[in-house]
């Protein structure tokens, strides 16, 4: 296991300090605050620890209340909201320095057989390397990293970005992603990793229609809320195709939708994210 993957696995493995209370560590991804995907992934891990192992998370809806301090641990308190015959619901609060920085509601479901089956499928773009710039986020050079978002630094993932993507005219951002090594079959691990990675580029994609793609220093970005739905089984160590579709920028907020597909073109997960988008000359509160 590579060093960065080992660090990420340790981040998602929480310490239980009391019944339904867990503690997690943080790391600095270069933004000066705790990465939102980390808190999302850790909260899912905390909630799953209180649910029957046969039940898997199918949706999560989170609010980011305060910026996290990566120098301090985060305490996750899980409320057992409901355990029904098929579904379980949990409410999670993440606490730092005596104040909540994050809250999430999520739902878990037993595996269910049904004749009712449908998946929105797309025709995937060519997977030929000739059409993509492949980036290994663990072994990327400092020069390569300089053209990437800080959040993409020091991550154990590989990404492929379309070489012909024109950020000034194309409003939908797309890329392929997977871990840079083979993982075990634990479905919780793959869901937690996807939740973690779902925060990579979603909000920044909302800047594309307003042409700030290369002027991130001129704007303030801060996630307000993040939702994710898991539709079918997948593996994070297999290539997944992600489309980030900006939906709205107004009133100092941006909204974007993420659609994640497997290599068969089947929709495996959907994400939505809203966040603060302000020019820096506007006071941020």
C-alpha cells in the first residue's frame, strides 16, 4: 500500500471513544482548512459503525457549518434516528473546539431484489490515452501540481482529463478517476472513498460559465451543503467517469451536479453541491 493511500485509509478509520461517539484525525491538503471530502467520508464511516453490516449507505445530505482545524481531532456524534425492517437512518454531528463544524443525515438499506430496474446510461467518451492527460496525484511533479487545484495535491488517485477541454467555453467538466492501487472488496471503503473524492472539483466547476476557471485566487469558495446518492455497486479501484454540471451561480452561491458512471456507462452515483462563490473584494462572512 502506498504512503498516501495508507494515510487516507487511516483518516477514514475512526477511533471509538464511547457508544456512538468517534474521533478522527485530519490532514492538511494545502488549503489551510480541513478538506470537506474528508469530513464527509469520516462521518459516513462513523454512521456505518452503528448500523448492521448488511445495510449499506444509499444517501447522505450534509451541511458544512464552520471551517475545520486540521491541527485538531474531530469528534463525531451519531444519533440512531431509526432502524426499520429495511432502512436505517442516522444523524451525525462533527464537533471541534466545542462547536459543530458539520452535520449530516444519511440512510442505509438492506440489499433488495427487484424486477424494476433502470439506469440512465450515456455513451462514454473515448478512453484512449491519446485523448487524455493522465495524472497520478501521488507522483505528480511539482511543476504539474502548480496547474492543479490545491485540493488535488497529495491524493492517492489517478485522473484523466480530456486534453481538448476548453475551460473558457465548455461548461461541463469531465474526467476519469480511480485509486492508484487495488483495494479490498469492502463496500463501505469504496463508498467512503467516493464520498471523499466527490468533493474534488464539483464546486469549482460552477465557475466555468462565469469564466473564472484560471482566476481562483479572485474568488472565495466555501461549501455550504453536499448530497450524494449511491445507486448501484462499484469499485473505486476501477475507472469511473465523472461529469460536473454547473447549474446556477447567483446571490453569492453556486450549485453544481455530479454524475458518476462506471465503464459500462451506467449511473452509479449522483452528487449535488452548493457553496459560497464571491469575489474577494466582497467581504466574506
